[in-house]
C-alpha cells in the first residue's frame, strides 16, 4: 500500500481514538459518578481536563511538528496518550482520573495537531477531498459507535475498560507509524513560543476553572472573580505576546483572512453548541429516563450513524460545492436539530429526541470534512501544522468552554427550580440532580419522600436541559452564518503553492 494511504489510515485511527474517548466517556460518566462519588464539577472535569490540556498544547504541538517532523511528534503523542489511558483505567478517585485525563490531552494534542498536516502533505487535488471525506468519516464513526461501545464496555466490564482498550490499539498504531510514515518537517521551522504557551495555558485554565466553580463558589466570590479576571489578563497578554513575537505559536496575520476566521468560528461553535451537550444528553437519558449505559448508547445511534454516513458524502461533494455552503448548511441543520429537541417536559418519552437527533447527525457529518479542508487550505503549506493546531484548538476550546458555561447555566436553573419546588430540600440536592438526574436524587431521601423528589428532580433537570438546548441552537445558527459568509474560495492557497511541501528530514 502506498505511503499516503498508510498516512490516511493511521491518522484516521488516531482521530477515531481521540474522539472515541470523548463519546465513550460520556456514556460512562454516571457509573464513574457512582463508583468514585463524583460531583457535577468532577464529572465536568473528566471531560474538561482532557479538552483543556488538548487545547492548551495544540498550537505548540503543531509548531513542534513543523520543526521536528510531523511523524515524530505524532508518534510521541500516541505514546503519551496510550500511557495516560492506562493511568485513567487504574484511577481510584476523581482527582487522579482527572489528572490522567489531562495527560491524555497532552498526548492527544500532539496527535491531533499533526493529523491534518500529515494528510495535507501527502494528498493534493481530488485525492485530498477524498482523504478528508475519509477523515470526516472517522470523526463521524467515533461519534457513531462511541456511545454504543461505551455502553457495552461499561455494562459488561466496567468503566475502567473504556480506557484500557486504548492500550493495545495505541501500541500497534505506534509501531506502524514508525515504519510506514515519512517524517516531513518545514524547511524553515520556527522556535517554540514558550511565553505564548504559558500565557495561553494559564488563561484557558483560569477561564474553565471559573466557569465550572462559579455556581458552587458564588459568582461574586473572590476566587471566581480572581479566576475570571486572571483569565482575561492572561489571554490578552497572549495576544500581545503573539503580536510582538518573531516566532509566534499563533500567527495573528492569519486572522486577516475572513475564511480563516469563518472556519475557526465553525469549529468552535460545533463543539460548544453540539458536542458539549453530549454530557447532559447522557445524564438525561440515564438519570431521568433511567436507561442503562448500553440502552443510552443505542438511543444515540440515530444521531451518530447519520453523522458517519454524511461525512464521506460531504467530503466527495466538497470538490463541486463551495465549502462555505457545506459549513453553513451543516451548522444550520445542527441548530434545527437542537431546536427540535427543545421543549421537553418531565413526562416526555425519549422518542421526542429522535427527529432532532436525525437532523443534527446529518448536520455534523456535513460540516466536519469542510472544517478540516478549510483549516489547512487557507494557510501556506509550511504552516500546515500551525493551521491544523489552531483549528483543533478552537474545537477543543469549544468543548471545554461549552461544557463549563452550559453547565453553569444548567446548574443555576436546576438549583432555582429545586428551590421553587422543594423549598425545604436538603442542601446540595440541586447538585445531585445536576450530576445524576432524578434517579440519583431519589436515592438520598427517605422512601416516603421519593415520589415527590423524583418528580421535582425531573422537572428541574428538564428545565435546565431545555435552557442549554436553546443556547446551543442559537450558537449553531450564528456560526452557520459566519461559515457561509466568511469562508471564501479566494482565501484558499492555490494548488501550485501546495506543491511546494517540505522535504523529509532524517528520522
């Protein structure tokens, strides 16, 4: 098999594993909550520790790939990700699990940041559209079977095995990567931007910490005010550092291209408006509808299978239809799907989600390949690693901030509704409802009170859930417009420039 096809296979496996670890974990969260006695904020950190470290390290990983060789950084990231997966599986409390998830994110950053650049260096013209269709299908596939795989593994082997399964796959993929892929580096690589890395990482951490802890600590409390203010200072400092740096990890001149802004907005909006909701959809299905992990995975199939089917179709169409049309149409369908899920009541059957799942799944699959193509299509080939890293950073920042900010709105609404329905409820009941749904809430009160508490918990949960579904829909429509109006064909690097890819450096 030709080298380019090995590249596509291994990059698709890596992308599949990275995103599978998000969707698989979502289904296992209620079991993790019960076994490790985790709060809602701890559950949010299981998702956000991974996304946060992934986002914080992506730009540096992309620059390292351009400097040291993309295969070398990709392979190293695979090793770190595999080792961290083992640590996740042996974790016995939420803190250790979240630290291991953060390490997974570091390894994932090296894999994800170089993945688009590896495809870009091997594929050109029509083959590139085909390759990105396959890569988009890998994303759709991870989303498609993740909840089902997570349900099967969690129910039959325990949540730890959703991490242990990565180990043999990772070791095999590393061996093939070293044998089959070329180690291509930029001809004039940039130095690592350590001040930028420090400012960006600190700013993201403080922002996510403030959003997650805002409700339990109080939004006007000193720690939260200091955290959010510190985040603003660090992120503004990051922009100032990048503007003055001779070797920035984020080349601010790229934002002069409307298409770059548009695809970045779409990457962020899809993650914050749709993927961040998977956590709350899972808790709804297991904690309110009382489904098992496997039954929950089956309920996700309409959304995820259609995403998987739509991705390669959209990838093949991108050579004939402007990418901005695919991006705009995809995010519009996601927004419509979320609106159709909105309006649930405490007694709604799970089938009320079905039509929304179907339309949102097609939307995700339609948008994903175009995001990947545009991410590296609007940057010079020698900066493909940076372009890939920036785009994936927006994806992961979207998930992290989406989970945290939607969670803040959700928990506030749940607490308010619980106080209204059960004015004498025990302290912390709103937190239990948020993290475990009505089933968990009923278990902590005397048997005589359980019917009343169960109903109130369902009403409170659904009230908060409807609120964040509406926010996700509005965000999806906004970024759909951004993608359609900003992503212009004139901003794409021409094929003649793409031919000038860098030469391999010695392995």
